[in-house]
C-alpha cells in the first residue's frame, strides 16, 4: 500500500506534503539470534506488538536499531519486515537515513521511495563534519529536491556536533518536503519554546529525549520518537494522548 499524504499550500505558496506525524513512533531495536543473525520473526513480533498497543507508527533503522552496524542486506530485511507490519496496521513507517554524504543519502532516499511503503525518512544534521547551519540547510535542500521522500530532520547536537538554531529549523520547515523535526537537544529551554511557538505550519515537532518528553508535550510538541517506548509502549502512547487532550493531572502522574 502506497502511503497517502495530504497536500496543502503554505505561506510560501509551495505545495507541502503532510505525513500526519503525531503521536508515538517507536524506534525499534534490531533483534538477533544467539548466532548473530537477524531475527525477522522477533522483529515482526515487536513491530506488531507496538502498533497493537497504541503506537502511531514505527521508526526502522534509527540509532536505537544500531543501524550503523547492520549490513546492507540486513537493513533491507528490516525495512521489509517493518513495512509489512505497518501495512497491516495502516500505520506510517519512518526509516532512518544517517550519513553526512549528501550523494549517498540521496541514493538511499530514492531507493526507499521506490518501495512506496515509507512515509518519511529520519535524517540527522550531517554528523561529525559540522558543516555549519548554512551547509546543513544546503544538505537538506539537496535531499528534499532529489530524494523523493518526505523528511524528518533529526536535531541532536550532542551526537552530531552541529547546532541548529530556531531560524534554521524554520527555514528547513519551509522546504515542502520537510514534514517534521525530531527534537533531541537534551533540554527544555528558550530555544525549544521559540521553536514550538514559531514553527512552520505542517512541521511536526517530535520529542526525542525520553527524560523531558512530558514537558515538551505540555508545551505543544506533536508526539515523540522515544527509545524507552520499546519497553513501555502503551504508557508512552497514553502519556502523549493525555497531554494532547489537556489532561495535565493524569499526564503528570503517569
């Protein structure tokens, strides 16, 4: 099933894809057998279980999946298994594409786009090389123009070494193909409040730091991509739902 996006015209007049990225997205771990082979049956069980107890969608090949240690064939197998689970549950699948090689990232995005099963790609700011905010914007502009998939910007400066200011994140949000940001700066600070108060329409802000997801949701985040939700999926899904329905007391207790 090809994932269907809504389209609207933003303030710039450009057509923008909206992948409806709200709620909990579980960044699945990658299970292996005792002899170090990928265990597709265990992965399928994890995927179906997460989607059955409240997850809005899944993230495959994220950092939690230890994607950097998987072979190309293992990555393809993970995407196949997660795609099948998401089709069965009519849920969106996000796939991690983590590289500071712009050309290689475009190739990977194009391959994922051909499957028709991937709702968006989760892409970090170019790690390690720290190209600056202008360079990061150029990187994502190239991915948006040539990759063929909606993009979720992964802002995690304590991993990438690259700070992205609110103005840069909003500039990225004006790209028609950028539909969200996984916001994992490690803090709830003035910059987070500024982003939530000024983000472009259609840009979903998804919290990426488990320890501070509750206050980020209280301040208006759309959902989360949370590693601990591999273990407490239903509780994290409920936490997001409570804040979205302004149930502050129960949300705080949970």
